[in-house]
């Protein structure tokens, strides 16, 4: 059963969002589901940033309680659990693109794809559409 | 003396940014400097979210070490310390606007100004210019 959704302590829009994912690990899980094609617990556990299994389990529950991700059990020969972003979660994409553009500008060793930050600036809507289409394609 | 700037553990652009301000308090300090016209320690301490003085002091040092904010001592009759965003900090604005737009959509009780989220969607560049001009005006 997902955790009870906690009530935010203020309705400032910045605070509302930070109350849900104002934690590096939560947003890295969203990143992996959004951009890295991951969907299983094992894949999410295997990130470069080395999330621990108890933190990952807690953040997945929390993101599910807040309606950012959905958890489905796929009944195949070997039943497996699949995590995907809900529409509410997928709509965090413009925010993540802004984070990428900012970091690409200020991190001399950025791993952001070349030209990506410029596309965020100059061709943002098309980029969001394209990445959203890729996301839906993977999920079906 | 500002803290030594720590090295990020990966150059994933999402991780790079979260390593700096992937913490609710840091981003709430940026919010207060960016949108709420605050500049002194006392003003920053007096937020609705009730940041504690030791957390505030630590986050200010951290944000200064990362070049997000600048600390100036104003030599008037009563010397006072003023915190302002650097250009690197001010460039977090598009990301904060996306956070506001997302929260305004998903928080039924949002405190975001009416119509603000729509402006982020439809008139984003002009909105960033306008808010940036307001920010510079306050700082001079």
C-alpha cells in the first residue's frame, strides 16, 4: 500500500514541489525513468550515483504516493515490477531540461550531449515533444 | 572564508545541479533572493517554512562557495551584510519558473499568482526578462 500522501506545510509553489522531490535521490529516480529508459528496480539501483537499496525503496514509495510514478506488476513467466512516470511525473520534463541547460553551462566537464543546452534555449517545445514521444514509445 | 567547493561525483547534468542545490532549503534561499526581495540574513531567516539559523548559515556558505550567491558587507552607519544572486544564480530563474508552473498545475491550493503558469507556457522569454529586470532594479 502506498504511503499516505503528506500535506505540504505551505502552498508556495516552489515549496510545494520541493516538498515532493526536493531531494537529490528522488529527482535522480525521475531522471532515470525519463531519460535513461530504466523501468525495473534493479536498473534503478544500478545508477552511477550508487543509490542504496533502502533509499531507493523509500523514494519509489514516496514518488508513487505523490502520483509521480506508477508501479505495475507484469504477469509474464517471471513476474516483474515495472515503474513508469505518470503524466504528472512526465510533466516535470521542462524543469529537468532547464536543470540540464544550466549545468551544461556551468560544468566544464558536463556529460550533457553537445548542443543540447542550445536546443533547450532555441527549440524547447519541439524538444519536449520529441522526448515525450520517445518516453511513450518505450512504455508501450 | 567560503567553504572549499566540493567536486561533484558525476558529471551527469542533473546530478551536477542537484549536488549544489538538490536540497529544499538551498532552493528556498534562492527563491527568497530571486522573487521575494530579501537580501539580509534576518529576512532570509523569516520565511514561512521556518528555516533554522544553523541550516540557513550552512546553506548560505554552500551557495556562496558554489558561486550562486554573493555576500557583501555594506559599510553604512550600521554595517550590514547583503546577499544577492550572482549571474550564475540568477540563471536558475527558468528552472524555478518551471517548478512554479508545475506546482500551480498540481496543487489545488497553490499560492502562485493567477495566470502565472500560463505566462510561463505562452510568454516565457518576456517573463524571464521582466523578472530579471526587477531583480537588477532591487539590487542597485
